[in-house]
């Protein structure tokens, strides 16, 4: 643990981009955890002061129902992050399991996993997600499932390719000689070596999952008003941009952008953190 | 520093002259001095060998001469003069003129150095187009002539070949053709035969030597192999961690090496008559040979009978052929073609052959990592070939047969510490679930293979090649196997490390009474460790017998070719070379 913290410090100080992304990530997590308690206003409470521009009282202004945009943007962090993290975790686990099996055993396992991922990839992914949510029902859980399903092929393919090249490596043969069964070999010897590229995939996908969830609620699927959520807020605010009330859509959009930006930058740092070869 | 009185071309102006060269690399751990105060001259018509172990700065030197140094590297002092032109301060445009036309380079790995998606002919024409005034219509003829010059058979056919269609030796010939296409004056060969078989190595080196003489080339041979350098070079420059430790005519260097490092290197290079003890210069426990006789019993521990392994030749088993019902027509490729061999208890047997002869397939089958097509693998009377390889890992017999792998880096899991690597078989095979007992055994093993205990917590990338080899050996012997298969255990190591590892293996066998099946391409090394040698070619055994007998009196022509091709550090060859050069 001590060595890990030391390495964490090294990774953060060596690459300023990672440091920036890391602090942004930490901030997002803190806002997600404590957001509802630190915001100045109730995100759902309307007031007569509707459509006020940003001011000292309302940093991000107020919306058409007089709700404080700042509070709503902060509170929305938790929901958006939860959807993204759970969806990515689901596809990460499923992709790792099926991809590793396909890469390790080849043959029929590979063919089946390969064709399933091909089928998913054949659809325009956002349209597929819309279809899944529409078919399963308009709930937050289904947004999570839809996002997980459309992300699955990316993880399965990376895991398959990385496991496949390591299948015949010397250390795998050596582990076989040491009496490891195939499954143990895959789980303890090969898979940990696949983690660094998977982590890069996770971080890129995370931003994408957030966008996807926001996109679905933007078109009215999944999260429903008045729940504070970045996608809905942008959707609702969009109608007011023409009349000059730009802050309604800008701030949630900015939050969305920062979150995606943060996850995209985090990739390299995560990989360095997880790869023991970077520790010197 | 340079013993110029020994050069045959005394007084002539050297074509390449390096003086006081310093190269630094900026890395995460600070500045690394890759080359310090390097200096040597090369004259027309001579071959100078730059010899050193990995990390000695020899490749950096070569890259520097050609001006293709990595951007992290920086020349911080010294001069590289090529025909009066200062290469270090010369503009890139001038260097581009020199590269290929006046100075050429042959790289380590010909397959990587050639562009895989273009034909051999195209690649030669590229060079010709850039550096010569040959007309377009004559270009093809010139390219074919260049291929012909490196003695490629049917150059017209090979002109249209892609690199993947050619063997490694053939690719290296193409590289030489590329390098010599524009008649350069200086040729730099950076480990030109690494990864090639010994017989191929000999033909390639002979070719370089002949072409060098024909064209009066100045050649710089960069190599880690002292034997190879002694066979072909007139003068040698020995490098150690970026510095020249000695520089002299080949004969002088071998008969009277002055620097301790040179002495160590010469000692560590196996010769025809050297014994294991000679390699490290330390006295080994006496009577090791007699001890071997005593422990070798008449009972075969392992006996392989009529072993056959076929692989699908792949070519016509595609879906189209299968669709047409022709998949069965393809004759499978026989990697191992009915071989039988015995390894007695306590005996050490060498299995020698060149790449593709089936020795690795055989060892994989014996290790039970691969299923044979036919035949028996009798271990202590029990036929292990009946147990499928897929389930063998969980059988009690797994403990009895272990293996030391060829590449110590590749065979260690990059995410496991040395401790965990060694402990893994203990946990799985010996069932030592008690962490304290396991740790005790790991320390004992580390001690046995001479690995400092404080290195156990390190990851493979934090260990040196020799240390990784020790971890690999410790892991293999951890469960006290009765048969240890050594798959070229020293081929990735420097000679001085190889000497230590070979000695370690000999000691361990004496101490633990294991049997060895030593798989290697190098007869010289096999002879040191094995009493009996089996020579394989194209899946069959061509010769078998006591090591000393096979080496001194080979019956099979293939064995003879193999023995001849191994570059020995022998004084006679150096002598002959020196004599041949004198009248010139």
C-alpha cells in the first residue's frame, strides 16, 4: 500500500496532465458524494425569480421555474457519474470475462463472442441505445444497461486481442509447468497483464458513457424532469438560448464537457498507475 | 590507445576515424553516459570488430557514425571523421548523401529492417534511384545484379519476392545487397547474424568478408561474440560500459590480453577444448566428471519412442478448400518425424540442431505442454503421452518434469515479483499453503541459485538478464523435479553471464541429482554440460553419441557442417587470417 501511494505520487508529479485530470476527477467524486449538502439552494424548489442571469446570489443564474442552476448542476453530478460508472463497470466486467475467454480458448468461444460484438457494432450505437431504452422501459436502470451493452464490444475486443497475444508467452507456459489450471492461468497470470490497456479504454469510455446518458435524457429518454441531470438541463435550456437566456444550457453543458475532458485525460495516468513496469 | 603498428595499412589515411567520442542519453534517472572517450580508426580493406556485451555502447557507436542516433542521445564531445568530413557537425543534407552511397549499415534483425509490404527488388531500386544516376530502364537489371552479387540463387525470381517469403539468412543477404548496391566505402554491420542459425551465420559472414575483400571495403563488425570477431576481424576494439578497454590486432589481443575485462571475456567464450571451470576462472569442485559417471545409472528415466508431431500445413485448409472437400488432401507438416531417445537417471543429454529441426517441439512434448501425434513418452516406465497436455498441469507427475525457458525476460510474468514467481510452483504443485514455510523455501532456493535475497521483492524489469535467468532456474528446481529440460537457457545472455549460469547448472545437477535434457543450437555450449549429444535435423536424429566423440569425429556431414560453422576462439584461424593479410 505504501509503495502504491509512493507510485501514485510519482505518476501525478511526473505528468502535469495527469495531475490536472486527477484533481478534476477527485473534485467530481467529492461533488458527487457531498453535492446535495453543500449546494446553497434546493435544486427542486422553484421561486418567483425566474430566468435571472448569473449574479452573486445565483452564480449560474436561475431557470424558467426560478430554480438555482448552480445547485442543479452540482447535484446532477451524482446521477451522471453513477450512470457512467455503473455502466462502464458492467461492460468492463462482461467484456473482460467474455473477451478473455474468447482470446484464450479461441475456436467456438471466439467465434460466438466475435459475432455478438460485430452485431452490436453494426448498429449506430446511439440509436441502438435508444432502442434498448425504448424497448425495456424508460428508467434510469435501463439507461445503465443500454450504455453497458453498447460499450461491451470495446472491452471484449481489447481483452480478446491482449489475451490472445499473451496466450503462448513464456511466462504462461512456465505457469502451466507450475501446475496452474487454465482458468487460474487466465485469471492470475494473463489477465493482470491486460489491465493497462483496459484502463485506457475505461477512461475513454467513461467520458463517452456520460455523454451517452446525457444524450439519452436530452432526447427525453431515461431520466425525467424535474430530476436535475445535465442532459435534461441542456435540453430544457436550449429553447431559451434564442431569447438570450444562455446560462440555462451553458453551465450544465460546461459541466458535461469538463467531466468528459477529465476522463479522457485520465487514461495515461491510470495506465501508468496500474503497470508495474512504470515503477522504477 | 590504438595499436596502429599492427595494422597492415600503416601510414595510410584511415577512411573512418573516431576520436574521443562522448555520447550522453537523457533518461528519467538522469544523464547516462553511453559512450565515453571512444576512439578507433578503420582503413580500407580491413574489418574491425567492435566487441562488447549488452549495454557496452557498441550499437550507439554505430548509430552515431551513420548519424541516426535517437533524439534522446546527444554527442557531447569528440570527432567522427569520414574521409575528412566531420560527421557530427555535418548538416543533415550532407549526411543523407553519405548514407547508403558512401557508408552503409546492416542491421541486427533483417526481417524488421526490410519493409514487409514491398518487394525486395523495389527496395533495392529505391536506394539506386536516390543515390545513382542509373536510368529507369536499367534499374531492374541493376537490382538483379545487386542480388546476384550477394549470391542469391535465381535473382530474377527473388526480385519479385516479399521479405516474408524469404528465410532469415536470405533476408540478411538482401540487406547486404541493399547496403552494397551503391558501392559504399564503409560498411557497418551491427550484429548481422543475431537470430540466424550457425551454418547461415557462417555463410553470411563469409559473404561479408569476401565482398569486403573484392571491393576493398572498410568494414566495422559490431558483435557480442568474441569467437565470431576473432574469425573475421583483423583488429578488435573491446568495449565495456561505454569505454574502450582494449584495442589491438586480433592475434595480439588473444595471445596477450592486457585488460582484465578482455581476459574475462576471452575466458568466458567457450572453445573447443575448454571445460566449464575454465569459463569463470574459478576452481570448481574436483572430480565432477567422475561424480557424473557415478550418479548415472543404467535405468532410463525418460525414454521417447517413435515420437511424431504433425502440424497442419495451413495452406489449403482454408474454408474454400474445405468447402470443396479438398481439405484432407493437404499433407501435414512433420515437425518431429519418428525420433527415439533415452535420458538415464542423473544423466545430462544435449539435443542439438538448428531452428526448425524439431528440437523445441520435442522438448515441448516431453514437458507435456504439447500433445504428440504418435509415439510414447515413457517417464519412469509410465507413458505420459496418454495424459492430454491440457490436463497435465493438475497431475502429480507435473512435479517431476520442469523446464528452464529460453528467454528469461519473456518467461517471467511482468506483474509478479521474483518471490512470487519462485513461490508459484511451491503453492500449486508442492501444496505449501503455509506462507512462512514457502518463504523459507524461496529464500533457500534463491540462495542455491545465487540470487541475493533482497532482490526477491523486485519485478522482472528491475533485474538484470543473469538475475532473471537465476529466477527462472530457481522456479524450475523449486519442486525438486527429476528431469529438467533446458531450452537454450543461455542464448539470450552475455557470454560472461552464460559462463556463470552454465556453472550454476552443473553444480545444481551434482547437488540435486537431476537429469538434464539440454536443448541448444550451440554444440560448444552443449558439450560443456552434457556427456551425450543427440543431433537433430529436419525432425530426425542424424547422430547420437558421447559429446567428445561427436565433436572430434563427427560421422554425419550435417554434424560436421554444424561444428565447422560454430566460430571458435581458436588461435589457428586468427593466425591464418593474419598470414593471409600480410602480402596484401
